[in-house]
C-alpha cells in the first residue's frame, strides 16, 4: 500500500513508514526536484517502495517528474495526456514507457502559437 495525500514532504516520510509499504511523491505538492530526491532517499532507507504520481499537469510538470523515474518502483505520469490543450511538448509515454526528449534542460518546448504558459 502506498501513502498518497499524507506524504507531501521529507518530514512526512518517516511517519508513513509505520503505516505503509511505500510513498507516492507528487512533484507539484512536494515543492521541488531536490525535495523529491530527499524523499526517495529517506523512503529507501526505511525499506519503502517509491512511486511518483501527478495531478492534471502540463508536459512541463510531467517532464520534471519523468527525469527521476529510473529511481522509482512505479510511475503514474499521465496527467498531461488528460489535457485537451497542453501548451508544451516533451517526454512521450508510448505504451506506458517514459521516453525523455533529447532537447536541453527538461526537454520541454513550448508549442508555437500558444497564448498561455
């Protein structure tokens, strides 16, 4: 069993170890890639499984989480696929396999002609 909404930051991980087998990190809620990496390290020190989930996020948010997916046991990064008007392109997830872009940075590009960010 993964703890989801009760595990937002590093301070929550140890308490979750007593009640669950793993944590579900949501990058948009934990605050940063650095905090997510710390959470992964502490969860592993407690022998926990780690997954990353998302909310309805653009490809920009999904790309950031996808970059630490090799450190995860499970990933649920389909938030951008649920958008009808994603202003970004980047990592693809064909057949459930995360494929990172080789573009610089997070590998995300703003789609031309989009009025919003």
